[in-house]
C-alpha cells in the first residue's frame, strides 16, 4: 500500500517534470542566459513569435491583434468593426475611395447614373472567387439585395430596390434604388458594400459562410480557431496586385494592455483599438508607431425626451448649461478628444458648428427654477462598466450636483442596458455609437423617428430634414439641409453632444502604407514592409 | 467499492438536473434580450420579434426548459445564438486548453506547495518557515490579474524571453501556469504545514523516533500519509477552481479557455452556451469529487472500510473490537 502510494507520488512528480520540460524546458534555461542568445533561440523555436522580430526582407506573414472576436466574417451577419477589419483582406467592393476622396474603379470597371434611382455598373471579367468560380453580375446583384434586407446593414442600404436590382448580362449590373439616395457611392465604397459569392453562401448556409467565407479578395480564409485567431493565406488566382505578405493572422486579444504589450514585444505587427493609457508608451517606443486620428463617431448624453422631466426643454437646456465640457473632456478622454461643437465630426459633409452650449451654472439654476425644480431634482443615470462611460457618469454627477440636480448612477451590464435602451427605459446615459460610413446620413443615424433607442424625440421635422438630406445628390444643397438640421437639433437640445474622441492603433516600425481610418477599419491591403 | 462508485455516479444525475434547472431559471429571469443583442440597436422591433420567435424565446418557461432537457438527453446542447455553431463543438474547442492548463497548474502547485509545507512544518519557526509562510500569504493575497501583468511586464517586456500571450507552444504555458497556480501553491503549502504540525506531535511519531527510525521515513511515510486527507481536499478544490475560474488569466494571456468563453456568453445572453458550459463544468466537478473521494480511500484505510459492504464492515468491527 505504502509502496503504491510512493509510486503514485513519484509518477506525479515525473509527469510534472516531464510536462514542464515539454512545456518550457528551454525557457527555464533561457532565464539564466543573456538576451542575445535567447533572441536567436526564440527565432528557431516559437515560429509564431520569431518572424516578426526578423528582418523585413524575409517577412511574409502579417499578424494583427483585434480587441474582440467577431461572430461572423459575413458583413451582412454582424456590425462588428473587428469582422470588417479581417474582411478587408478577404472581400472586395465594387468601387473604392482614393486618398483624395475620389471614387475609383475596383471590381467595377466603370459606372453610370442613368437617372436618380438607376446606376449601371460594368464589372471586371477577370475576377474569380477563392473556390475558382467566376465573379459575375449575378453575385453583385445578390450581395446588394442582401445588404438591403439584412438587419445589420439596412440603415445604409435600405434604399436599394432588392427586387429590381439585377444582372443585365454576365458582367453588367443594374442597381435600382427605391428613392434617390445620396450616400450610395460612399456606402458602396465602404467595406459594408463588399461582394459575396452567391453560390458559396447559398450552398454553405449563411452561418457557415460567415465562419469560412469565400470571396474575391487577395487573401483567402484558411482557419478560424474560436476565441484565438483567424488565419488567411494569399489567394493564388487573385486578379490584382499581390500583397506584401502571403500569410495573415488575426489574433483576438481582448485585454487592451495585453494587446499593446504584444505589439511592444513584437508578437504582433499591428494592435487595433489601443486604450488612451497606452498611447504614450507606444508613441515613445522606438520600435512602434502610433497611428491616431479623429474617429468617425461622436459621443453625447442621451436624454429621454418622452420621459419626465426631460420632455421640458428648460430642463434639457439647464442640464446642458450645467456641464463644463472642457473639464469633462479633459478628464475622461485624457486630452484625446475635442469638445463636440455639433452632432457629427467636421470632416463629414455638411458639418456646421452650432455649439457647444456655454458653461453657465447660474443660467441652469434659473431654468430649473422656471421649470418648477427650484428645490432640486433627482434623476437616474444609466451606465455599464466601461473606461469612458463610467467616468463620464461620475463627472456629470458632480457637475449637475452644483445646480441642484441629484444624479443616481445605475450601473447595469451591457445586455441590460441595450435592452432598456431599446425599450425606451433609459432616462439619461452617455453613448458613443459607431458611425458606419463617412456620410451625414449615417452620422445622424440616432435621429430617425423609427429608431427604438431611448432618445424618443418623436419630432417629424427632424425626420423630414433627414429624408430631404438623403435624397439630395447635390453636395451644396445637401450641406445646407444638414446645416439646418444641426441648428434645429441644437435649439431643441434633444441630447447634449459631448466629444469627438480620437482613436488609435499601433504598428511595428517596419509596417508602412497603413493610414488611419476614421471608421476603425483600416485597409490592410495597403501594407508594405519597410 | 464498485457499488460505491456506481451509487455516486447515479447521485450525480439529480445534481446535474438541479444545476440545469438553476442556471436555466437564473438566465430566464435575467434582464437583457438575446435577440436584441444579436441584431443590435439598428434593428426594428419587428425584426427582433421574429428572431425571438425563431430562437424559441417567446415560449413559456416550462416549454423552454423541457425542450432544452430533451435536447440534452439526446446529446444536443443546442447551437450558439452568436455564431450558429453547435455548443458542444464550441465547448470541445476550448475544454482541452482549460483542462490542460488546470492540470499543469495543479501539478505545479502540488510539486511546489507540498514540499514547502513539509519543510515549514518540520522546521517550525525557523527562518525558512517564516519566509515560506510570508510568501504563501503573499500568494493568497496578491490579486491574480496583478501577478499576471507583473509576470508579463518582467518576462516579456523587460527581459523579452517569454511570449506575452497566446498558447502556441510550450514556452507560452510558463506564465499562465505560474499565475494560475500562485494561489494554489500558497493554499496547499499552508494546509500541508498545519496538517503536518498536527500529526508530527502525535505519540506514534514520537514512538518511531524513539525506536530510531530515520527522520526521512518518519516524515514521508508516517507523518505525511496521515496528514494527506485535508491536503487532498484543498488540491481538489484548487483544481476545480482553476477549471472554471481562470477567467482573469485567460483574459490577460489571451487564452481561449472555458472561463472566458462562459463570461462572454453571459454578457451576450447566449443562453445555450451558458447552460452547456455550466453543465459541462458541473460534470467535471462531479467526476473530480468522485476521484477525490476514491483517493481518500486509497490514502486512508479507515475511509475505505466505510465504502465496503456493511456486513463486511461489521466483520471488521468485530475483529477490531
């Protein structure tokens, strides 16, 4: 009995020692060695880690770190920018936008507006899908019709007439719109309008297709290790110019500090969505480059306009007057944002400076007294655990307290918040929805009256101006309409614009050609190794 | 013995039923609509309603639960709301990593913790004892995520000898294993020490010393064996914790394990995944408990007799009496 026990203990120890040597024997030795020899050793050993450290001439693999795992790579099955980022390598659009903002041919060679609601596209005839089949107008018509009906993309493509958009011949597509829709070219040039394979998606089923997509891009999907990584390799039959790399791996690293550490240590070439606190380190590190810029989205404090006391414009304005936006933006965004002077960012068409509301607590108190809240007011503020939304709540709480408004912060989880928001139950909250494309119609997408979110303004005039804006093709006229809308929204104070935050991603020093993308979806095909 | 094992396996069935009922009820009454979470803010009320109907979320509680149970009995844990992949496939993808990490961490903790505890007990109040116990205290009190981040900073950023995250080769296991096992090492060392201290003061130890037995045999053969029961209990608990509770480490080291998978599923109100995951973890716990009970019998003959037939037990009692 005793012998047996000792034998068991011994074998346990042996298993442990063996697994340790198997797992990290070399690591154990390494700790005692100088850094030079370990450098070479890790190159021969951990292949996933080594090639990023090696010289650019031999570099053929690109590794980038995403901050969340997309559920699907099919852009008509989700709205996650992480999925779009991977998708830029696998899928392609009919047209692209160059650095001067001009639309250039891509899968479509040329196009022509027949009238306000009809566009004819001539497609390239040398494009094949990753399974070898030809890309035809049939696939294009299928993709666009899908965009119009999918609940994930219809805010952008709902104007497409899904029944009458059809292939005229093998390489000619007739795109029909239900009504004039000015953002159509912007939408088609964005990743949201990328082309899918009709045959593959129909035979595989939409869910399976989204986990192993077949499209026309320079890289083809090879493997998806759930929760860990997505792998791609160069598509031999690609019609266009080959990319600088023949393998690409998208790693999923949710923790933002882990993401930036992987970048700093050379584990990945690109780290997406860096937290503000990591920006400085990435910028100062000689081996890494911080690529930052103004993002497409803006943040605001949502007020539920159908709920007491926010249905009273005096209360809404008082709350706006009571906010010292300069301090708020400074504290929360650590200097990496500008104060929102309107309802969307300046680089999008038709932006007009209408704010911000001046900081005037006296006026706020007066307005509150006028509205019958001279003795103060208690409101609920909803938030979920988030590095931006939580601190905004605390700052707002202390600022509003100074004008006699008591804020009770209710912290719920994101699922509860989403549910409450869409049932019109959120009273006050800080929000930062992602803007799908760089067009005013998309940038103002919280404002349509049909939206289920808790803003609940029910103002037909807002809807009329939105409708007018989206159906006007002339840029100058369009800008005028949106200018009027921004003035109107500001005069009504249906919500309080807060900030235009910046965003950043980091790259290794040897990654070139990659530009900042306000949409958070950088075009990875542009990468060149230096 | 066999009868005992079979009985224990049968007992787990109502336990698992209870677990499914409990988790199902909890998820049912939690706020948050999976259909809305899948479709996002931009979907209309009608689209959300259609998806709710498709997912069977509009059925009554009883209907939903029975459907789920029938599925489970047929071996079908459902499909993930988010990815559309069968839950069993998704769990199988991750369970290997989780079990491997938990096993390695526990083995590491045993190999370090038990000797440390023994040395502490044998050399009570010595410098070695004090240092070990201070380290053990540190191990228990140090927040897990902090230790993990410090390891990464030191070994990956500063020394650049270990990869910072992922699990793509043997080297990648070192930091997660150290980080996950820190608490276990400390707990096991402390338990070993106190259990050993109790035993080595007993008369039979003094007797064997008096008869001139070597110290090594006294400690490892006579003392340790009798001190093992509470230590095994602690090891079992620590192993169980690292099976489902390594969430923080999985997050820091970007490891696709079961813990993080479940937390994500809870956040997304991905009911089938949560239920499937909890069920699988419950099964693992049950098996683990059974193994620990069997190990007790193996270590302590007194416990073994309890597992045997009552008649046999009587016979032994008579012999002893």
